[in-house]
C-alpha cells in the first residue's frame, strides 16, 4: 500500500522542517523549487523534488502551477509553511476545489485575519482590548484628523491592512511627517500585498510584543500552548524570540491567555495560530494595559521555542488536525496551558549586517564554511552548506539557532545562546550572528528591560560591541587562518581569473543583478564613465571606474546575480585620456532613432489634435471626445493609459498600417488615474477609468477591445479600485473573434 503524499509549498529551512515531521508520520514528501533555486538544501531533504517554471518568489506564489504539481505527483496534502501562500484564502480555497487538503485554517479564518481591520472589529465586538485606532481603510485626511485628536506628545502608527513583516508600517510623531509616511506605507503595501489600504492607531512607544500560541480543531475547542517574547526586533522584524515570555506578571499573562481563548473560540479556530499583543513595558504591573494587534493564521517562524519548552511537535499536530483529529485525539486538554520546561531562545541568523545608523545591509555570496554551534540544548534549523551560493531573490534568513536551558533563569539561557553563536562559523557570507551575540549580552536584555524599539535605540552601541567580539585578523598568520577560515572577510568566494599585474578590477559595490553593459569589451573610457548598470534594492545603479582606460573583458553577463565585491570587469589603465572624455565618435544627443520615432508618432495619433475629422464628428452632434472626458475626470497628468497602441484584431482587406491609423486603442481608452486631488489635495484616490470611443469603428467591440476591458477589471479587482466606465456604442465586430490579433 502506497504512502500518502504531502507537497510542501515552500523552500529553505521551513521546507526541511516540515519534511522531517511528515516523514515521522509516515508521509512521503514532494518538494518544489524555482529555476534559480535548484541548489537549495530543501530539494535534498524530501522524497521527491519537482522543478517549477519561473524564478524567484513569483514561482513559489504561482498557486495554479503548485496545485497542478500536487495533482500530477499524487499528493493529497499541501503544507504552505509560512510566507508565500501560507495565509492566502484563495490558495486554500483552490486546494479544496482541487480535492487537496490544505494544512492550515479554513479559508474564512484566513480571510478574517488577513484583514487587520476585520480582526480589530472582531476583538472590539468581543471586548478584547485594543489601542485607539481607525476602523477600516483610512484616508490621509482621516489619519491626520486622528493624529490631531491624540494627547499631546503621542505618536501614531500607520499600518497596512493586509500583510505584515514590517512592510507598509511607519511611526509618525508630528503632523508634518504624515503625508510622506502615508504615501510610503500605501506604496509598500501595494507592492508587497497587492492592496494599498492602511489604517492608523495610537503608537505605544515603550511596548513589549508578546504572542500566544493556540491550536484548535474547528469544533470550538481551542487550547493555549504558551507565550513567546518577540520584542527584540529591527524595523518591526523579529530577531530574537523567547518562550515562555520572561518577566511577565501572572495577571498580565492570564489576561493575554483569556483574550486569545475568547477570540479563537468565537470563530471556531482550526489548526495552529498565533495571537499577538502589545503590553506597556513601563507599567507591567497593570494587567489592563494590553492591546491585541493581529493574529497570524499559520505556522510561525518562532514555533520552535514553544516546541522546546512544551515537548510538542507543532507541525505534526497541525497535520493531524488537517487529517481530522480533534484535541482529545491528540491528548490536549483545552482547559490547561502546558507547563514550560525551562526557557528556550531562538536567534535568527540572517545574511545581513547592521550599520550604526540602524540601516540593514543585505549580504550574499558562496558559503565556504557553515558550522553551527552544538552541544546540550541546541537545535538548528537552516539550509546552508559549504559551497552553497545564496540568492538575493529570497529572504535573508539563513538559519535559526534554538537554545534551551532547563533552568528558569533567563540569564543562563541567554549565556548559553551567546556561547552557541560564538561557536558558529559562517564564512564566505557575512551574517548578523555577532550582532545577535552583542544584543543578548546587553545587561538590559538579560534583566528583561526590553521593548520593541530597543534595537533602534541602542544600535550604535550594539554595533560597536559586535566589532569588539569579532576583531580583524592577519590573513598571513597561519594560526589565524586555522581559527577563522580562509574567507573571514565575507567576500563572495566565486571562482575568478587571476588578473595580471597592472590590470584594474572593477568589483560590485553591492549585491544585485546586472542589467546591461554600457560599453563593449575593448572600448576606451574616461574616469567616471558608465561601464555597466546594476539593480539593487529596486533601484538602478551606474557602475563606473575611478580610473580611465580600456575595458579588457567583462566577467558577468546581463541578468547575472552578483554579490558585493564580485569581479564585474577588468580594465587596462590609460593615462592619456582626458577626464570626462572617451575615445568614441561624438554622439548627437538630439538624434532620434527611427524605431523610437515610430513609437512617438503612434502615440501622437491617439491625441485629439491629430484626429481632426473624428473631433469634428463629435462637435457636429454637440458631444465631447473620449479623451476630454478622461482628462476632466482625472487629475492633470495622472492618467496612465493601458494598451494605447493595441489595434483591432479584424484585418479583412486592410493592411497593418491602415489598421494602426484607423483603429487607435481598438476603440477603448483605458487606464488608471487619480481623482479628487485638484479639489481635495491629499485626499485623492486611484480609479480605473475606461471609455468606448465611438469614433473608432462606431464604438463596436472586438477581440482586443474585450481583452483590454477584461484586463482592467482584473487590475481593479486585485487592487480594489473603483471602476468608472463611460459607456457608449456596443455590439461586436463580425469576424474579430475568429481572426489573429494584431497588437503594437
């Protein structure tokens, strides 16, 4: 009899973690990997690894493709891990429709907690404490009004309604900061979660962040499995987690557990979940000062510390619940909170370095040494190995070091964690392990005097302490090399040619992707002249050489991912060049290439001033043109047209040029613009605006016209934008649906 199969819709350390529990339950596991992720260790820790089409995170977000892989490879279960599709109600629903069991809460629970405004509304209805805030999607004007009503000296936090992880979140302390912060939050939220809605609430600046682990079976029976401390964060992203939450008064802990049970039971919570709260770090003795902030309806990154102090396998429990077991079957008493056996600390080892300013610098390269600390009470969950080339396309988390002490003394647990970090060797790629050790050695951390902005407020001192714990060493000293490894500098250990004496190396100043070469090999360039373009942190960077000379060779190609200090190009220095000049033929900067001129001309044909006959027909009947309507609706300069160069699919006896000139935009002007900004500055909103153009083929619809309209409806639905449709004309164009489309 064949074993049941579980597909793990994730990568890296969490995919390995899930595979281990699944194997112990007798399940075969199917792993997936993107085209650029075939060397990730999780592909070797599953029963079968299947490639996906696509690169980067987008491949792991392709729900349809993942479900098809599950069906074609005989999986009946899908575990999403965390991140990616783990909180997607649409994915959970699609799994159910495909006959697959989604290991996680049912879709209505995912929808509820995926909307922070809806979660706040539930808490309010159940009398669970909240910080003062707005209800639902909030405008800039509403946010400003709320801030002005706060007590003097109070701060406000702007938060994305959907998503988390610190994206779409800003704290503001003055009214002048609000517009810029509001815009950034909306932009980040749209980019990260496909939804730009935000809300605001009063900020609790000296707050501890405590979360409560819960498990339910969907019948109304829920059990609380303990608390975790998550206050040590950088930019709202957790670095250290501790279970149980230390120095927590009994009254406060009881209130947190009661609030969690109330909310979880009210919705019949099923599977694992975490309810998160802020408490006043300056007034811990008052149990009334707690505030619910959100619930994560999935497995958490920090679930490991709860496992260590309770002895429970949370992933195995999650799978069992999905297969139909209830809490009684699993010998879990909803009335009891398991007693914690000691203290467990999780340190997130990220490929990054902290700067004294608080900025985080991502790192990457090829791991030449990957040796994690070992000993009693140590557990490691990671996916690194010597020779692994990391990718900036994915999260910077490399490993989780989990250290457990049987003692109830936090200081002992933190000291053991510092020792484990000191024993850990990661070479070839810089990491934050020494920063974490400096953080855990801080006297205030050991005394429990922590809060969510602790790292921000102490970052310069922590960076200085980190540097003392990791002094530089003489690379010519054999003993130092034995102690630290060959690659202590953190330089990417790529195989590169040895350059001859006198040749200048052009190296990458950061990790990123090569977009293009600005010159060819053999070109002679002046000092400061552009040589290639890189993309990093969603920005383009011009890479140039300080010294002029001749480009001997390029050692990368467009599309290559490179790491800081990787060799990009080699140059032969030349002293005869004049600064700022190159030995190239002068270029006429006013010259327009023929293909660019054609593009300019085709866009010009769309404008009313270049369509006098069409405009005259509208004027004859006292009507306005389509573009006049669109321009009056949208704020000046804000309308971004979609598919303006698309022409009719129907060719019949017309040639392509005739189609281009006669069927501009295929009779449908469509795009996205802002409205109300001219009348109410700061309160503008984006809309999808569409209008049939009756002057083009009498306003009838064809194949490409339909495609444009359908695409705009998809954009509107995804981004929750209102649609304004100027409806005129109608009917289909005979033959269009059967003809081959012609698009510009």
